[in-house]
C-alpha cells in the first residue's frame, strides 16, 4: 500500500465519527503524514501537516506492519519504533481503527 491507499483506508475505517474527539497525526518522516481530524463533524482524514493533539512518529513500513496486525503497537513503542508526542490517551484509542483497517 502507498500513502494515498493507507489514507483512504483510514478514512473508510473511521467513517463519519471515529470516537476520538481529538486530532491525531501519523508522521512518517520523508514518507509523508496522515492527519485525522476526529474533532470535526464529520471526521476528516488528509495528508496535511497540521498541529495535532497527539502525534505518532514511526516509519511507514512499521505502520503497515501494525495495520496488518503483524506488529503490536505496545511492542513498537517499547522498542523505540513508535514515538508518541502529546496526549497518550488518544493514541490508546487507535487500536480499533487499526483493526478495522486490517479487516
């Protein structure tokens, strides 16, 4: 999957209401960004580089492994593959969204 496909898959997984109530940004460095506006109604997903309540920094390849259920987010965090900036409680709410993506 490329960034556009992943962005579309996240948008489909969250639908109109992600339940997050906040903004989240996945920062893949040079591979791009995915911004989830869970505070707007309906929720929106884009590749904008906007400030977010919670930013997750990780490699795009590691994100794909997490979305596929092959890399546990907690283990990625413990191994330093995933860094969380801002509100950690928002990051904890992303599990169901990743599970919907994996289908």
